[in-house]
C-alpha cells in the first residue's frame, strides 16, 4: 500500500517557490534575487522520475505487466484538466493583447504542448531561456511538462524491453542509459546550450536518478531515515538555488549537486528527522499539493502582466504572485482535485475530448489566419503595413548591379543595417558612389590571415552571411571605398558582435583612406515591450512609444561606454540630437502611418527615410562640417547644391556630431 509522504510535497513546495521567484525577478539594490531558481525544475524532474518509476516498478513486480490504459488515464487526469483550464483562461487575453506574430507563437506553443513537444518547439523558436523576450511567452514553461510526458512514454517501453530481453539486468541498463544521457548533456551544453536545456536526451539522467532510487525502494524496501544525510540533501538543494546564477553552465556537471541533494532528501528524509519535519510542515505540504497548479498558472500570469505593465516593479511582481496563488488554489479545488479523483470515466473522457477538439480548432484558426492581423488595422493601417513590408523586402537586392571602378560606400551592421541601408541609399549621390549594403546578422565573424570568415549560426541567416563574406573580402571594392557607415544596436554598448570596430579598422586599412561614420540609434523601449504592442493594447498612436522610451539618454559620455574604440578615427552621428535635440515634444513618431519602431529597437524603413531627409534638410551646415555631405545629398537639393555637396570639406566637426 502506498504511504503518503508529506515531505515530498514539501520538497515540491521549495521547487515551485524557487521557480516562481526566479521568473518574478525581484530586484533589491540592483541585484536580482534567487538567480538559481531554475534548479527547481531539476528537482521536479527527480521527484517525477522517483514517483512514476515507483508506480510502474511496483506494478510490474506484482503483475509482470503494465496496464498502459490505467497508467495513461492517471497521467491524463493529473495533467490535462488543469492545463486545459489555463489554456482556455488565457485565450481571451492572448487575442486582445498579443500581436499577430505573438498570437501565432502562442497558438503554436499550445499546439505543441498538446502533442507533448513544446520543448522541441521552443528549442527551434525561442531565445535563450531566461532572456527578457522569453518572459513574454505565456506557455514557455510547458517545455518541462513535455520532457516529463516524453519520459512517461519512453520509460515504460524501456522497462518492458529490459524485462523481456535482459531479465534481471534492469539496474545496469538504467545506469547505462543515465550515464549516456549525462555524457550527452555535458558534451551538448558546450556547443548548443539551447539543445542541452530543452532536450529530453540531456534531461533523462535527472529523471532516471529518481528511477534508481525507486528501484532500490521497490526491491529492498525504504532505506532507514538518516537525519544527517537528509539535512545534507536539503542543504545541497537550497545551496544550489542560492548560489547558482545565470552564468552557471546548466544543465551540466554542476547539476549533479541538486540532483544528488534531491535524491538524499527522497531517500532519507522523514518526519523522524528535522529536515523531514520541516518539509512535512503543514504550510510546506499544502503548498506542495497545489504546486502543479502554481507552476501552470504563474508563467502566463507573469507574461501578460509584463506585457501590460510599463514598469513591472517589485510591487507588480508581488501582486502577480498573489494572483497566481489565489488562482492556483481555486484551480486545484474546482478542477485539478475533482478530475484527478473522479470515478466518472465516461464524463471525464467526453470533457477531455471536447476540450481537445475546441483547443485544436482555436489553434488551427489562429495559425490559418496568421494571428488575425486585422486586429492591428486601427493603429497600423493595412496600406502602411504593406508599404513598409515592400520597402523592407528590398534589402537583399541593394547590391545588384555593382559597377566596376566606381567609388564605394559600405553600409554594414547587424539587423539594424537592413532598414538603415534602404533609407540611406535614397540620399547617397548615386552618380558618384556605388553602395554595398551588408548585414552580419547572426554571422560568426572572425578575421584571420587577412580574410574575414562569417559562417552563419543557422541556415536561415545564410542570406546575410554569404553575401557579407563575399563582398567584405572583395579587395577591389575595399580599395575604392570612400566611406563606411556602421549601423548597429547601441554600437558602444551592445555585447553581441563585439568584433564590429575591429572589422571597421580592417576595412579602413584596405580602403582608400575611407571615412568612418557610426550612426546613433533613435529612441528605444526596454526589451519587454514592443511599440506596436503598446499601440495595440492602448489603441494609441506611436507617441506612446516615444513617451515610454528609455534610450538613449541625452548627453551620454560615449568614451565611457564599454565598446568605445579609442584608437579608431570615426565620426559619430547623433541622430536624436540632430533631429530634435532630445526634446520628445519635437521628435517625429511616424511617417505615412508607419510608427518609428514596431518592436523595441529597430527603426522602420519608411520612418528612417523621412528622418534622414529631415536631418539633411534642417542640419545641412552641421553635416557638411562633419563631412557627411561629401556622401549624402539633401532630398530637395538643387543641382548646384548637389555639386557643392560633392566637394570634400575639411571643416571642424560640429558639437552635435562629435568626431574621434
């Protein structure tokens, strides 16, 4: 007879509280609390492996078989009703708050979770787990449910194969599979952190650690409780939660620490010792009982709260946790518990089937309708959307028909280079210069033996990296280069692509003494909000984005920023200062119905075209003294002005556009 162990629920309580606090990201004095809270999921894995293996091993020892229908019915009762409740509850919020692309991602994540494969989906589509963008995906947390569900499918099959073909060699077989999984984890995490995080193959050893413990108990009975070992296990778990951080290589070798700690608690804790009594205390045990509902509800509540809150501060985080606790308790009482223990099998399967059909229909509708883009029409007119999409699609054709012998202007950068190139080309004197526009978006750039290598991080970026590597190494182009324009996200701060200034120096060394111009960014939001999202949620124009913009600060000391290149001669073009001198009341927010940004940082091509034209017209004298008008022509310049602007100017650099 199965004996209830409240200390296991207490361990669940620690795990779920740690995960919730980790995702809340409370900050005190600039420090984020409990940065190792993600270890809570690993503790869950060990507990699940232990309990599920105990059930299956007990059954196969007693009957020689596994009743798959009974097993999966119990799993369905345990997992699906509460999960479906969360899905149904979040659908209205998703429809009214998520942009079409976000709603499409939401629908796909739900569909993949129904197919027990959301971990695979998020591996291919999500940013690194824990990054700001992932906090806005309401069902990202279901990746761990899918890993467990895959274990529920794979482990019984492994168990039957071992029993049939290897007789009494269950323990060596499990040890071998666990060892292979651990080795694969250690190797994979070095090369593909995302795969190591999401893959069931790199997580299996954690679940199988619980299996090994369960096997010991089923075959030989429970080990006698040991106070010191139980306490040591609890210390290992709590220590990992506190001491691990975002820079910890996980999962990997160090993950052994909380896994061993969890096993020690499961093996040796009981109400006979201090660790067991602490975990079995009523508050801890009750929290553990509702841990599944807490886990299910917290992530979507946090995600939608972050989406709608312009400042998700500690107060908001506390309220979000309180709301999570309230909804989770209600969900446990009226959904999770009744469905789990009901004897009405027919009613259960009917309700389950109808729920699956309804959710599937909603998911397919959202995917088929591409996230219902008509919802944006009020704030972003369809004609403006179409014009912007047409403009942005021209980037890859900008380098068509390169003319031999003509002086060159290179426009390079990360994802920002695409729209900047499209806009700048309108104002470059095409009679005198040939434009070469390149993006190193997700290219692994390295300069070696006077050659630039730029393999892509994934095949979808080949369209940028292949032409980048081709043209950047073309010495005939470099030798006649007169100017290089760098357009990068926060060029002196952005930690990705730190090679950018080394690349500029290398290009200049092969050029005809090219001038270098670094273009500053326009106003940007924080990473948790998109401009179009704010416009859509509040039914506002793009002025709301300008009001809430947090970057760039006025009069920033560029030389103090981490990637400022002191040994490189360049001219910094302070876009905001030149346009409106950081006075938001005077700054443009849209052009022809197109907002200045749609995400949190990338300027739209339509707006950039207008902005650059505005600066060229109003700040001609400043730009001429900076030498920029040696290469750009004001939009309404007369032929005489065009000729004058083409002459080199050796004047001093203006204060609005510092030179180095």
